[in-house]
C-alpha cells in the first residue's frame, strides 16, 4: 500500500470508531468559518462527514492535498451530478438545488465535451484586451463613484462592489447600456434562494437568447460573437447556457472579492498607512483575501465514480464531495502559521483546481476588475473610512460564499469626473 490518500476501499476488516457527521448549515457558520474548519480538522482529520440542508449526507474535504487530488482526478471524482447516490432523498425545492441540479452546461460536462465547451469560453475570454478591460472598469467605477461621491457616504457593497462586475461583463458581452441596470438586478436576484430567483433567471435567459439572435446578424468584438464563430461549432443552446454560467460565476465571487478587500483595507492596521497613498497595497489585499476570506468558500462538488478511501475515510460510489476551498487554504501543511503573510503566494485554492476549476483566463480577468475597482475608489476617495465600528459589520450566513451584508463608509465629498449619460 502506498502513502497516497486515495486508495481502493477495503472490502472488510475492523475500522476505528469515527465521530458522527457535522450539520454544515445554519447562520452560525457565518460567525467564524475559520474556527469551524479548524475544529473540524482537529476532530475528523482532512476529510469529514457532514450533513447538508435537510440532513443530506456528504463529505467535506478540508485538506489542501486532498482538495488538489479530488479536483485533478476526474477519472475518480467526476462533475456530472447525475451520479449522486442520494437523489431519491432530494426534494424538488431543496435549497441547494441551484448548485446540484443538472443542466446541459459546461458546469457538468465531462471529458472531451467539457474540453470543447470550456475551450470555447476560454478562447472568447482570452481575446479580451486587458488594457481595454481596465479602461472599461475605470469608467464603470468612476460613474458609480460620481453617483454617490457628492454625499460623502456610501455602502461600498451595495453601491459599489456589487454593481461593478456585471456592468463590466455587460460591456464585454455587447449588451446595450440601457439594459444593464435590469441585468445587474436580475443577476443578483437569480443568485438568491428567494422566490424571485426563478423569475429573474427566466428574464436573463430571454435576454441572452435575444442577444445571440442579434449577434448572428450583427457580430461584434464581444464574447458572444466570438463563441458563435468559434471552430468548436457550439449550438446556440450551448452558448446560451454557458454564457449564463459565465455571468453567474463572474458576478458574486468578483463582487465579494472587491468588498472583502475593501473591508480588509479599512479594518486592518497594516493597511492604514497605505490607504493614505492609495493604490500600492490593493494587490496585496486582494491576494490576502483569497487566502483568508475567499469569496467562494466551498464548492459542490464532485461525485465518486467508485468506492475508494480518501484521507482515511471510506467513500462510496456516488457519494457527494464538497470541496472546502477556504479550509484547504487554511490547512497548516499548506499555509503554516509561521508564514501568515500571504505576500505574493498564489498557491491558494480559491479559484478551484483542475479541469473544472475557474478556467483560464477568467481568474486573470477577475483580478483586473477587482484591482481596478479598489484602486479607483482609493484614488477618488483617499480619506475613506468605516462609518461604523468594525465589529458591527455582518457576514452573510452562507456556507458557499463569503461576503458582507453592507460596508458603510464615509469620506470627503468628491466632484464628478464622468460626463453625464444622455
């Protein structure tokens, strides 16, 4: 037997008693997820049994090495959720259905089909000029700051961070400016578990469907036009659903990345001096957030193709594995406490890993958006500070995403720099 954490499951023999599964849902998760992951690691090791909403069993992967192994071995741990052995226990209105409900999108495609779909997305995104992207981001950020800058106060989550990613994506998609405000609202609503999510998703579906019809006759220098012309021969149905995936993946993680970085720069003493000079620490703050408060905390997931053993736990064929990205980032073997300054270390798992990780060049484009958003804000309002005590800031109670309800800030009023839109 080798030292690999993955091995065929033993057919028989005594096993040592294991503690019972952890209920991994409820508002308590938002209070201190880092402490939760530490306690789970101490109790269970690198792979822990958990219960998701409604006490649905799954495995939680805490170890950095184990997350790497699961995400880079599609022959053992696959993405097609139809392999799940618990579907007979899942009600149609299960809260996590948006994460696990199968769709014919790149998210659940495997093998050559996934390579074809992801390759087309990657090529279409890679054609985005980075200098032009930064220019678009500055325009969007400046216009938002013009909207609230004269008041000397703002919620930097609702008024700024949440507004930027989809406004930028709309420009990259060639969506008319007049449609952007409704699109931004519908994307936010579609990512919610509330009743309005389904209606918002249907509006986005219709919006992108109309956009594709237009791009067939009036192609441009935009992502949908490039996907239509891509040599992989994507159908309109494939492009439509994959564009919706790209939109959802771009919005909330990037928005929370911006908001979490701004929070860090406003509450952490080591950033207080650099705030006076503006931009110099933006990159450092963004990287530290990916290690310590990553926007995508956990990811559903992978499904075991066969019985095996992982991190000392016996995994059954069809079991669901939740990738603990934040827990892996905090794994002492990967990020020991003696090296708490993340610096330029980019070996985090915040963008996932393997063929179903965030595909190139999406992380690079997201960083351009996030860095530009932070830099423009600090350039325009260099005296920005929290309008409430740090302990009053509240994290949204989510196992999956890490983001604030609000980030109230105050600053000296600033004048507009963008011309008024007609």
